[in-house]
């Protein structure tokens, strides 16, 4: 599964980058409350700093090309998890949301005891399953924006072109937040955990593990 993970990372990064190039041509979204705008997506300095201005056609070319790679990789990932039975480790259980709260408290160093976990803990089950659903949502809303006439039924399903564009943007923000949290967790988990993500195996210190088990 880690191959799909590493293939998807650069693809999604390029999709987000090219999506911002497209968004520049109609940057209408902001966080506004009671008529006061607190944050606009995105400030002019952001566009200038990252050389995003007047690159709409370039963004569309990259976005629509890598859309196919994103879709193919996603379909293969879902097929693999289904055929291999890995989905049993990913789909949230009945008590996953309760345990996810305990995982959060543990990560924030508020709760000492680590909730029970197998290959993935409850928070990871929810997050990784949500990413799959988000990927499907990005594909549907993306097609609705890309060809609103040809895929009129998808546009209608999304609530119209403008609402489809909003959903697509919100999902993109969700990916960015997921990336940030994911990277922070990997850093906090340490080198051994990062190595296991790359190689597929983890080096276990038997002496430390035995001492930890004795304390528990």
C-alpha cells in the first residue's frame, strides 16, 4: 500500500499547485463574518511571491493531465485494498470515533495511556477512510467543473456549477490540512516510524520493548 501512498503524494501536490494557478483567475472565496472579511483566499502577496499570476493555461494543462494519474492511482488503490482484504484494517469500527478522541488526547499529552490499536489506530482509520471519500468527491466535483455541460448530471448532483466549485475548493483545503497534520505526526513519531513508511518494516529494540512490557 505504501507504493500508492508515495505515488499519490507528488500527484496530489501537483494537482493542488495547478489548481491554485486556475483559481487565480477567479479568486472569489474568503472567510467573512457579519460583513467583515477576515481572510481572503488568497492575498495578492501570495500570488506574487509564488509567481502564480497569469498562469491559467499552464495550470489547466497540468491539472487535467494529472487528473488521470490521480484517478488511476485511486482506482488501483481501492481495488487493492478490497481484493487483499486490507479494507478491514482501514474501515472505522463502531467504537472508532470514541477511541479517536482518546488518541487525540494521547497525542496532545493530556492522556497517558495509549488506546488499543492494530495496524492503524482509530484516528488513522477515520482519517484514511475520509481521504478515500474525499478523493471520490474531488473526482466528481472536478468533472462537474471541467465539463459542466457534458457531465450535467454530475453538476446537478453537486448542486450546480458554483456549489460544485465550492465543494472542490473545500476538499482541496482538507487535503492541505491533512498533509500538514500528517507530516507533523511523522516528525513527532521519529525516524524509525518514517523508515517503516518508506521500507515497510520497523526496527524494534527488543530490550526496550521488554522493559516497556514489564512496566505495563
